[in-house]
């Protein structure tokens, strides 16, 4: 009896098994809706926690998978360039300069932020499209395909901006054409010539080149010719941008061959007004201030010496400040010529007063010798003479008139009177102004040196400025 009941149950189970499998295959959505319903109930029951296995699949995830499958990324080896083994692949370049961040004379470099765009064709990424619309991706897909290895020649530092994500854009067209754009900040070398500084014009360039592929594998060119280089409105503090232009050429390396190289050339002209305020105007004022010494009495030794030393020290400070902000070059700059010439004018002002003071002292000593002062007054008068503060009216020489009127002095007086009187007829005229007489005349009239200096120094400095600005401006 039990055996018959067991056999009946097995027969029933064998009868209903195909029907159960058929229902589960024809109605799969019922099971899916049931899982989703159970998930919602679980969310309400457990306070917001949902079992990830019961969630419905995200459509964007499946779209990414479809995109990679559409581009057939897994079907090709993108470590190889497009058309490997054939002719060189052309890669077009265009650049939009966003800003020139800094220009350093000390380091001889410049920092620039730009948008670098590459154009090429890779048939391996072509895909069918009824609307002929492109697909745009970010940096995550760039790492899986081949892109040109363009780098900046003579660059010191460079980086791709990564805020808030990496500033990389990849756009693929149905026919396989690709646009690859990155936003880069690069600091590159600029060989500057400071022989005309600060009235100089600098020519800097940013150079682009492929690192691994020579001209047989990759051909770099400007996408739109001269229109491939575009700039926003750029304003610099010390420079005026005269020109931005692209160019191209070839670079040879002895071990790897010839490479295509693209140049971004820009000409910078320095604004002179900043240096006029900081260097040239203060220097001019110091030179003119030193000329005030010519209008001060030659016997006022403390005033003239302190004024001369002050102007010399101020000029030394200006020269040191300018040299500290410049690179240590082995040639003379235009600003050095102006500063040292001005320093020379200030220094000659001090030397001029030293000569005036010396000639004045010699003149006073001669007067004392001619007067034959008593010994009691010799020490006092000599001290006053060498101190530079001797005045003609400080000593009354009338009491010594008799002592001074010796036969020798009478003969000297007669000889002087004879020379002052005009030459008689038949007298042979001598040369009036020999060099020795002129020098003796200047030494006996030292105050005239200041009178001549009041005119000669400004005229010489004016002539120097005319020649300087006509050569460098």
C-alpha cells in the first residue's frame, strides 16, 4: 500500500514539472517585479536599507558598457599608433592661450595657461550612427585608447588641471575623427637678452613636439594655419604683447632622428614707466641735488661735504637695488650705463669741491706769506687755513702794511703795474694765455671753478641724456 502511494506521488511530480518550467520562462517579469516589490517592502521595514541584489540595474552603467562595445576598444591594441607600419599619421594642433601668468627675468622663464587641442583619425574607433552625432568622453576613456604624446620642449614644470576633475575632453565622431583637448599650465625657458634693459623687447617661444614618434610615424602641423593660435585678452603688468604667431620646423636628435616641432612665438615689449618712477627719476634728482653744492660758499666745508657724501651713498643704494632684482649677466645693461654715468657725475661733484677747497687753501697761504705775519699769528692763521674756514676779513692786515712794504714787494708792485699797463710801441707782444698762466689764474681765483661748474655739469648731463635716450629708446 505504501509502495503504491509513493509511486502515485512520483507520477504526479513528473507530470507537473514541465508546466512549472514553462511558466517561469514565459513570465520572467513577474519574478522581477516581485523582487522589486520585496525590496520596497524591505526598505520600509528596515528603515531605508535596501539589498543591492534586489535593486534594479542602473541604465547609465549599461550605457557605458554599450559605448565601449560600440567603439570596440577591447578588440584592438591601442598601444600601437593608428596605421602602424604605414605612412606617418597627421596630427593637427590648435592652441588657445588663456593667460600668461608670470614672466621672471631672474629665472629667465615664463608661465602660460592654455588649451591644447589635438585632431587625428583612428579608424579603429569608428562606429555606426544614423544621426552622425559625435560622442564625448572624459579622462576615463582616454587612458584606454591611443593619444599623441606631445610634450613641451625646454619646459621646467607643467601639469594638467584637475579641479574638480581632470580637465580632459575626448570627442569621437562616427568616421573615426577624434578631438582631444587638455587644459595645461606650463613653465618654459625663455632666453632673454638684457643688453637694452629696461628698454628691451623679448622674443619667447613655447615649443611642442612628439616625444616617441619621429617624422616617419607622426606628423605635427597647425590645424588652421595662422588661425590655429588664438588668445584671450591678456594684460601684463610690465610687458605689452606686440605679436602672437605660430610657426613650425624640424628638430634633429643624433640618436633618434628628425621630429616635427611647432612653435608658439610671442614678442614682449617692456613698459618703461615703472622703471622711470623707480630708477630713472630718482637718479636724475640725485644728480641735480649734487649740483646744489655749486651754489654753497666754498668755505662751508661741512655743508658741501655732507651733501656730496649723501648723494654718493644714495646712488650706491639705487645701483645695488637694481642689481639685486636682475640676473647676474656678464654684459653691461642699458640701465647700468645710465646709473654708473649718473654716479660718475655725482662723484665728480665731490671731486670738484675737493679741488676748490685745495686751491682756496693754496691761495690763502700765498696771501699769508706775502703779508709776513708775526709768529704769534702764524699758528692761528695756518690752522684756520687748513680748516677751510679762513676768511679774508678775519685779520686786519693794515697794521702790517709797513712790514709788508719791503724793497722786494715794491719791486713786485712795480713789475705788476708795468704788466698791467698796456704795451708801448715797439714792444714785442708775448703769448697772453699759456697753460701755466691759466692754471695759475684759476688757482688764484678758485671761486670761478664753481661758476663754471654751474654751467658745465648740467650741459654735460643733458648731452648724456640726449645720447642715451636716442640710442636705446
